[in-house]
C-alpha cells in the first residue's frame, strides 16, 4: 500500500532530526530499511494541517532557533515549486539524497517495487543513480546479513512503525537495531505507538533486548495530548512516535533534545479536529 503519512507529525519527528544527523555525521553509506517514495505532492488533510502546515505557520509567527536553522526546514522550503506555496514534500530517500548528494552511497529497501523505481528516477535527475542499490523484499532478512559488512562509515535508518513484528525467520527490526549498534554503526530507529500502555510495553521489551548491550543510546518519544492509556482518542496520523539513536556524535544528541523542546513549545496550544493536541516529549529510559 502506498505510503500516505507524508507531511504528518510522525514524518516531522523522523525527518527533522534525520536531516541534521546526516549533515553532521556525513556517512559514506546511507542505508534505509523502509524507504517509500522520494517525493510527494502535498494536499490539505486534517493530519497535514496539524503536521507540516501548522509547523510552518508557527515558524512564520515566532522564531525557534534550532528548527529555523535545521537542514530539514531549508530543504523543504527549497524544493522546486515550494517558493511561494507548499506543494511538494520529500520522503526520507529524497531528503537523504539532498543532504548527502554525491558524497555517499545509498541502499534503499522496500517491500514494494514501485517506490524503489521512483527513487531511481529521482536520483537520475541529480546524476546519483549510479550510487544507489535498491532491495525489493524483506529488509529485515537482507539487513540482518548485510550489517556484518557495514562499519562506522555507515548510517543505518530503521523506521518500520512496528519494531517488534517478526518476519518468517523470527527476527524483528529491533533485532537489527541491537545488532547494528553493537557493531559500531551509526543508527537511527523510528517507531510508532498508539497508547501509553503500548509505549510502556515497547520500552520494557527494549530494556530486555538491550540488557547485555553496553553501547550508549539515547532516545525521545513525542506523543499527543489525549493519546489515552489503552486506546486512541486523538490520532493526527500517529498518536505517538519515538526515535532512538546510537553511535552518533554529541552534537546529534544535543540537537535531538533541542528539536524536541522546540516542538513542545510550537505545539503547546495546538488542536486537532477541535480537540486539544499539545505535544509532550520525554526521554526514553531503557536502562535496566
């Protein structure tokens, strides 16, 4: 099924830090587990009105130092056709190509073939298609074996939404995260959750999986007011989502914190379908 959540709040809490991480870490190889499309034509929906449109509206009213200067915002504003009105939005493959350009090689994985064809066509416009490998199929199984060939020059972006769903070989995306960070790979994990109970279950499973890992990791969840303890009450695309990183620079960790703080401020009076929709950001505690 084509990805439909572009420009929503979950994408913002994925792409805003991702662009900074890539610009700061400058990896020689960028690998993505769930790529989807490189570019989307924007249309107004309730979810995007709460997401990218609300964000840009608030930034035009008040200056937020870190987000205003973010590579993400500069790229979004600089997309062809966006000079006057926001018409296009880049997915993570397009953003990665715009940030890293010819200074990196790329591996894009997706369970659908059509998005991978679009990535190649997008890359051809910048003469970057000879730097791209596409993988159509089970990215968990492909990356499980590919990680062994990666080193510290690689940035691995894992973003499946459900991080503990098993493939037919009994492996999940969080298994990839643990294996990658143990190998010293710069890694970013993005995931979603739909209730506070699910959030706590995720954290508990993370702690269990990371029990014997000595690698320092850091993460922040954001979730909407009204997410509910056990059910979704307000859902602007995703009620809650989180990012966990490891083997990144201190500057990347600091910017993740600053972006979360500013998003809280930007969304403190936000509403969604006439319901309060303030955002809360919390650091993830996955230490035993």
